């Protein structure tokens, strides 16, 4: 995660400051774009009561949460029997991406493509076309960014 524990800590503290009346368990990883279920499991693991308002979360607990977000090692344990592995949902929220260049709005120089993005499609080639198209756009954008810094 860009910025490490301190970067995530900054995001969490900013969310606490400006969205303090919301419950911590009702969020989906504030501006971290984490899937809701993953976020809720991390909040519970700290442990922080999910109904606790952001303004009431202790700084020490926020640091534990930031550390967990950055240092979690997630393992895939197998395929889902419902064949959900063919089309995935979730990923980087499109709200946080400049879609004309596929660059992160919050981390300049970070580009996304393919199934990393929160784009759903019908199987049968649509996801492949999305991956090829977004890969081309992101690649060209990275090359343009590198050329402008050279």
C-alpha cells in the first residue's frame, strides 16, 4: 500500500476528522478502497466495535488498524464452488481513478488496469476486452508520464 503504515494512518485520521459521526464498521475502508467485508473483518480483528463512531476511535486502535491493512498477508484457499472465479467483483473503486488515463486520483504515478479495477462484465470476452483496453490506456499514460519527466 503506497505510503506504508504512516500513509494509511494519515488517511484514517483524515477520515476520522471529517467523517467522525459515521460508524467505523459501516465504512468500506474509508478512502482505501477496500472491499466492505475485508474492512469489517479488519475492524473486528483489531478489535474495534463496528458500531463505534469514527470520532470515538482511539489513535492507538487506528494505528493497529493501519498496521493490519498494510501488513496483512492474504492467502487464497481454493476456488469457489459457485464458479465466481470467472467474473470478479470489487477492486479499486473507479471513483478514485482518472478514467481518461487510468491513474490514481490520490497517488500520482500509480496506474491501474484489468481486473484490478472494480469493473464487472459478462463472461464471454467482455472482461478480456476490458483488460486489453485498460492495459493499453494505462500503458500509454505511463509512457507519456515518464516522457514528461525525462
